[in-house]
């Protein structure tokens, strides 16, 4: 029941969120549960739930829930960090001989000052090029981030990109717009690192990226960005004493470091 990309097309057209159903967040045996399990792909279960935009319903028994996975889906107050719309089957799937066997799903988030950030889930990793039709600009103006490996690289149709699978065999990718040489990776500890619930706006010039993030009381948020001048990922932590918004700034200098005589 995780393969909801095609049905999500129908439900979302009616304005209905495609609830994936409950799931087990851990691979432990669930004694006394609806099914005993174990769940062999708990990461896939929760990723699809989060990207669906609907409820995230972990059904683990007492003492069996995987807190790490659940925490990667939401803020401390339980609000789900999700995309702007539900994941749906990639357009390229419908050009294949058996589209019902193509499990490549896409969705996105829009952030003021940054544009549209895309998420791609591949149950079996394959070349990304056929699945770029929803980009709002040319591929060269995007970077691709592999959520499992942490690899960040430029995106180009001239260089075929096939993602490395995560430990369960699937891939979760982000296609991130490059603005003034900057790439916002966001809260990479979450399944949706750039949710609109977290980011309110982004301002960028060639030397500085400023992101306005929202948080709840006593929350600590680790946010990451990179500059295409060196592609080094830098992360900073925001601490929220009370609910509200705060700015985090990243800096880059194109000048070489000065050496002492």
C-alpha cells in the first residue's frame, strides 16, 4: 500500500490528500499488532507518508516505535514537515511500456525568493534525465542532492546522473535551484528538508545567503547550504527560545585566502 503515486493523481485532482494508511516505523517484530511483520522497508513507508502530504500514522506497538524516523518527519510539536502538494507518479513513467510498474514519484515546495524545489523518490534508482520535465528552468540551473548519501552535485543533461541507492534500495533526491551561486539544502536531518512550514523566505547575492526560518519554543534546527564556487556544504544551528522566526546567514568569498609573508 505504499505505491500511491497513480492514485494520488486522482485524489489530488479532487482536492483530497492521498492517505497512505498506517505503517510500522521499525523493522522489529510487532507482537500483538494488526500484522506481526517485521516491516522490511520502514524508511520507504514513512517517506511515502510524509511526501503524501496527509497524516503520518505510525502503528508500532508500545516500545517498538522508531523515534529517529518519526522525528525526521516533523517538528517537536508534531507538525509534519511536508511538501506543498502530494507526491504523484512522474510524467516519464507514462511513456514506458508498463507505467504501472514505474515507481518514480515527484512533488515540490515553493519558497519565496528561491523558487521551486523538487523531490524525487525512486523505488529502484534509474537515470534522472527523463524525469526533469517538471523543472521550471533548465537543468543546468539546478543542483541535485542525494538524501541518503549526502552527495551534492551539479545537474546536467550532458552528464547522466543515476543516484546511489540508500540502505533499503531506493533513492530520495532533491533538485534545488541555484540562485546567485547558492544552493539551499535546508534541514537535511528531515525527509523534507525545505518545507514551507520551516522556511518563510530566502535572500541571496553572490556573497551571502540569508534564510528566514520558523521554529517552536526550545527547538534547535540545523540548516545547511552550499555555494557553487566550491560546492562545500556548510551547516549552522538556530536555537529558538520562543516560537517565531529567525534568520540564518551563509557567506562565501570568491577571493583566495591571504597568506602571511
